[in-house]
């Protein structure tokens, strides 16, 4: 289990399906994070089972209430060792709207980034956000991520219809950012 002052990250459990269902029925999470739609508890339970099987998928738990308030994940970017993909991860994250603007996502991402660089020995962490999700972009930039490019998925298929901005964080950028934060 990974933790900080106000939150902890733990593996997702089947009992979390009710919370996943709540998020899966709210259009806001589809529009801001691309979260999957769920129409019933059975679908959410299947999703909880899938999250459980992913090595680096975590529920964000508020310590005070012991409630699941979000998700954070590290994904494989590929398994091509020669291309260096084994030492890179993609970062995904989502926070319940009732907990926005409290610094909790910044805290959760700090935990998972430290874990990725210190324990997993990753050399790059990539994160993509919908182009209109300025709040997530601001969090990434605050943590030292640098904007690299925008992918226009509308050019791939009219049914996809969105753009995604991609950001990159390296250990050097992370440790530089953390040193700046401890000096101020």
C-alpha cells in the first residue's frame, strides 16, 4: 500500500464496483477522463475485476473517510525492449468531482510518480489528457510534466472525435521539480 498524509493507494476491490457504477453513469467523467459508461452493477463489477488484474491500478482512498475518491494507474506503453518501452509507463488518473480543488490528485500523483521512478525504475512517464481538460493539464505541468504533442484522433476516425494532449516526465525533471518545491 502506498500512502501520504491524506490519502492512500490500494488495489481495487470488487466492493468498489458501486463507486465505479456511480462514475460510469455520470457524463462528466466520460467527457473529462474518457471513463467507461456503465448501465448496471454487473458491468461495474466486471470493470472492478479487470482493474484488480492490472498490476499498477490503484483506488485513491481518502484516509479520513476511508472512501474511494478516485483512480490512478500506470500502463505499459509496449513490451519492445529494444525501443526502451519497458522503462516507460503511461499514467491515467481520475478524481471524484466532490474532491476537486483540494490538492488530493496532486498528492496521489506524487505518490505514484515516486513509486514509478524509485521502485519500478522507470525512465519516462507519459500522460494524455483530452485537449479541453485544462485542470488535468495544469496538475501535470505543476508536477513537472512537459507538453510534447497533440494527437488528433478525429483524423483516424470520425466516430472517435477528440484530440488528446500528451505530456512527458523524466526522473531528472521530477527530481528538479521536487527540489524546487522543498526550497520554496
